[in-house]
């Protein structure tokens, strides 16, 4: 395998747009959840504007991520994080995420960085960068951002709960934490909340949302799995 290079995308990288869009679509199918679908022109625009990070190995596409600003640039999201299947398991996603984080801080130093994800690995990386889980009410209220969720298979949950809950977990990094001296990144081996904790958190969210769905449907929907006590998720 040739050396994998990760950096800010340049106009020359528009040749990878088709592969980027295909990988985004394939990743969404594998996860069973949505990554906001984008048109080729949108990805090209991000690349030309210098608001994207790309990973390559020689002439081969490896991974990608772009940044978006919302709410008068008060909020910034690192979106569309993907890695080609043949390059997964080599820490590429973490390298891309760290580069996107640095680019976001450079381009929007006063903005809050946030994200929504059901991917446990992404939540783990976010925690290492200093993100914290938050309620959806602390995220951007920009309708343009939330419209991007329409392509997700779980969008009905988001709308039924009036954008208060979904299977995704919201996380935020606030630059004010640095000014207050409370920000610190955590390396994987000393991570306070290891991956199994996030796994239990996702199971807990699914449990709660199913109860909400049953209540709305008059108890018509049943969980095929044996019932669990709520406390079992925290043992």
C-alpha cells in the first residue's frame, strides 16, 4: 500500500467527485442510516473553496470530508466523512477528522463545531477531539441544516419528536472552552468513555425512542427483542 496522504483538497481533486459520491451512497446503505445526499456541484464547490479534506494513496482515492457553516457561521459541521472500504481499519477516518477539525478551527475560529452521527467510531473520534454529547436543542436551528436529514431512513423519528430526538447523537465542540481552560483532547488509550459505553448509549436511545413510538401508536408496535430494564443499559 502506498503512503496515504491527508490534506486540504485542491481544485485538482475534483477528479474524485464521482468516487466520493459513490462512496457516500454505499456507506449510507451499509450503515442503514442516511448521510445527507449532495449533488456533484456541491462537492465541487466545497473542494474549490478549500472547505474539504481528502485522503489519497498515490492516484487512488481513499477518503473525504467537507465542512459546512450554519446559522450565520455560528455553527460548523464536518460532514460526509467517508473512507473507501479497502482502506478502512487503518486509522484514516481519524486522520481525516482531525484535519477537518483543524481546518474548521482555522476557517471559523469562533464557531461551535457540531455533528450528528450514529457511528460509534465517529463519536469516539469526536470525544478525543474534545466534543461533548448535547441535546438537539443546543445544535443549530438553521432549517437548511435539518433539511439535509430528509434523505435519512430515520427522518420520520426526527419529525415526530419535533427535532428533539433521533437515533443520531448530537455532539459539540465550543471554542469558548479553550478560553475558559476546560478543553482537552484525549488519546484513545486514555479515553474516558471507551467504545462499549457508546454502544450502550446507542442501545439506550433506541430503547427510549421505541417507547415514544409505541406511545404515539397506541402500543401497536412491539420490540421483537426481550424487554429490558432501563437500568440494564448502564451496568
